[in-house]
């Protein structure tokens, strides 16, 4: 059970790192991305730090705002 929790936490960190990298490549602030995704800025920050388990709906919103397919976002995070 502990191994699965570690793997899930690692997945959250990996997707957060990819989101941060893509956001910065587009020159967007966390606030800009949050506004585009219709979520709070602190939510974006917590996703990027791997503290949140991002929902499917928000993966779709974020990937659209980052101008990439959700499948590409997940692939870049090795998920």
C-alpha cells in the first residue's frame, strides 16, 4: 500500500513539473494560467508543487490553456 502512495505522489509531482515547465515556456504567470483555467492561483501553485491530485476536468482545462493535448501532457509526465 505504501509503495502505491509513493507512486501516486511521484505522479503528482511529475505532472506538476510538466505544467510549470510548459507554463513558463508560454510566458504565463500562475495567475494567468489560473484565470484561463477558471481556478484559483493557489490551486495552480499546489498542482505545480505536486501537492494536489488534479482532476480529469482540470487536466483538460490546463492542457487547453497550455495549448497541448491532455494526452501529451500525461505523456510528458510519463503517466
